[in-house]
C-alpha cells in the first residue's frame, strides 16, 4: 500500500518538473523570438495570448526565459559576434499589446 503512494508521489513530482521544463522551453522560445523582432512570433503571440495570459506565463517561466536568452542571444553574440537583441520585457509587452489597449 505504501509503495503505491510513494510511487504516485514521485510520478507526480517528476511529471511536474518535466512539464515545467517543456512548457518553459516553449514559452522561452516564443518570447525570445518576439524580443529579437520576429514578426511571425509577435503575430503568433498576439493571436494565442492575452496580456494577462502572457504576463502570467512570463512570471512563472522567467528563469527559463533567461536561460533561453543566454543560449539563443548572448552565447551566439559572444562566440560568433552575432547581433544582440536587448532583453526588455517592457518593450516587448508595449509592442505586442499597446495597440489593443487603445482600441
């Protein structure tokens, strides 16, 4: 009996960690693409997220977004001198949702 409870705990524990990592990778990728200026990424975010949804996801996955920024922007800039996109969440939210607030 105790074995089943312990197994269920570890199953849920590791499942939660893997879900956070996978979902965080997806959010990190889309946010980093939008911060670097990709019009397709910005349009996809506008189509699939509201301001509150994206803000909540950014709060939850902020460490993953920084890790993604390191691997997608900072590391290529340091190694191959690629242009560096600025990490600016305020600018990103302004570009994505400011026009909807005015309407």
